[in-house]
């Protein structure tokens, strides 16, 4: 028997050096409002979902891996890929690839201000 869930990814966690600055960055880039929760053991900022219980993730105060060496987390663009890429750079991130087209959509790789590898994905 082979396990094939609808979604293999359940949750992501991205370490950031300054939670408030990271919240501003991700809010600006993805035109959203991360939900800050000050719960033990650390404060976090959760990515919102339409139903409030979908698969998402959060930012937390921590030590990010060296620039571009950690896993890549792909996040959904709220609009056109190029518009999201522009906001990513304007907010302080770095785009490190040209747009890539695959059957599932289009994406580009970027590094957030902490060096986390982020895929900007337009479906």
C-alpha cells in the first residue's frame, strides 16, 4: 500500500532574525496580514488561509540557515508573478532566478531579507 495524501506538506516554519520586520516584509510582498500570536515558547506570525485552518505555516524568531542554503518554501502569489517579484525586491528581498514555467504554474526563486529561500509561485 502506498500512502498518497491530498497534501504531503502539513506546515512550514521559517526562522527570522526580527519577527516584526519579517511580518512587514511578507505582508507587503504577499498583500496579506500575518497573524501574530504570542504563545509559548516563542511569538510567531502565521500565514492566513481562507478557512482559517488550511495548510500554511509561520515565521518565528530563530537563526536562519546561511544565505540560500536552507530548504525552499514556495508561497502562492496573490497576483501576477512579475508583480510579486517587484514587491519582493522593493521590500528588501533578492530575486535569484528568472521566471520558470512548469505544468503546475510559474515561479521564481528569491531570498528573503534573512536569506531564506522562497519560491514565488503563480498557479
